[in-house]
């Protein structure tokens, strides 16, 4: 073998080894940069919900029939199919989350420059985050709105940042068991058959991997929210975390308010659903009803969803509120006013 051939034979493995070393260094540097720039996760007593098991099979999904909130439509149904996973059953913790970091009550409330002499209306947009295009359209609306993000949506920290940048308040939209067993509430749902430990673990999985929300409200939940004992466990967790409860009232005999009151958890309840009928005319009627309710009672809470018709109606209607003498406020402002009316 000639000198040049020998030199080439020696150089080749050396270059390969150098290349691998550089690739390894780049990967390590990338990880180090990602870790250094990533917001620190909240300490938790259960594994963070990483949304990694979305390929698991789930039962057949049908359009909801028993809830008093509307079906999410084909896009969210497809997401629910991807997201389905059986609920955990093991009893892993029997007391409220000990490892949840101490935080002030309603730490992420959005300040409201509100005039207490004027009626106040909070508009909550549920089911946010599964359809990112529609979520961004809703976030772009005139605020302050209250954006309730599905706990199993992707990119939750980014969506929270965008919502806050738009002047909106954020809630966690936690899935709960409906009366109709054929309806699928989605991944990370609370079921009435769960024991206390499984409920606490599921809540930790749903909430501990992100932050920026002032409280939770129920997605579906006509069966679970009617169970006083189970809702008591939920309220213990909310109290430990400094969070409020917004009862979506998907069933009339919800136990949510009673359970919250018994444990001193701040709460409000929904007054109006905006889009049970997904047509522009029907949604406009409900918006006017929400405005009238605010004027008659002093406050009102309306819940809608990121449907095209709802977003279009809100875009047209929201700028008319000021002239009508009604203030658009975040959910925590409604909580403040209703608490002042019923102290203790």
C-alpha cells in the first residue's frame, strides 16, 4: 500500500470519529440550551402529562346527546380519538397534593380596570387548544376574554403566553365524566368510579406540567359534577393549589357550588351558553341575552366555544358592549363582585 493510501486509511476513521463527536456535542449543546431556556416546571407529586400515549385505541365516539353543552364537532372528535386513554384506577394519594408549590390565591388573575357601577360580563371560550387555528382566532378577539384550555392540548405554555399577551385570562378546562357512557370526555378525564387517590393523581397529571391559569372549569362532567363526594376531592385539590372553580353547569343538579362553598374554594357559575345552536343568528340572540343578564343582575358569565360561527359573531358584537354600558371583564372580576355580594 502506497503512502497516500495509508494516509487516507488512517484519516478516514479519524474524520468519522470527529464527525460523531461534533454531532454528539451539538446534540448535548442543543439539549443544554433547551433546558436552560425552558420555563421551569412546577414541582409535582405525580408524573407530568406529556401527552405521549395519544396513539392508544379508544372506544367508538358518538356526538354528545346528554350534555347541555354542544358537541365539539368532527375536528375535536378526531382529536378525542387520538387522545383517548383509560383512566388510572390505582389509589396513589389520599390527601391533597402535598408537593404542589405554595402560590397566592388566583396568582395569574388578569387585572381589570372595572367600574363597579357598571354591569360586568365575562365571556369564557371553552375547548381551546385542540384546534390551534381556531384557538389563535379566538385569542385575537377583543378582550379581556377568559380562555379555557383543554388540559390535554399540545403547546399549552405557548398558548398561555399568547392568551396573556392578548390581555385574556386563562383557565384549565378539565374533562369529566358525562351521564351518557358513549360520550368520550377525552384524555385525563375524571370518572365517578375513581377512588380519591386516582382523582388526585389525574388532576396532578392534568395540571402540574403547565401554569398560568386561575382555576378550572369542567368539560362535560354531567355525571361527575353531580357526585358530591368526588367533587369534594376536586375542591380539596383546588384549595391546595390556590385555584378557583367555574361550574359550567352541564347538569342542573351540579354538586360543584356546594362542594366549593363547604371548603372555602372561590367559585362562580355559568349563566348562558352561547352556541348550543351553531348559527350566527342563534349566537347573536344568546349574546344579547348575556348582555341583558349582566344588566339585570349586575354580572353574567357566558360560555362559548371556538366555532367559526361563534368567533365571527363575537368579532362583530364585542365592540358594541361599551356603548351598551356593559363591561367585558375576566372571570376573576365576576368572582370578586359576586363574593362581595355574598361575603363569607
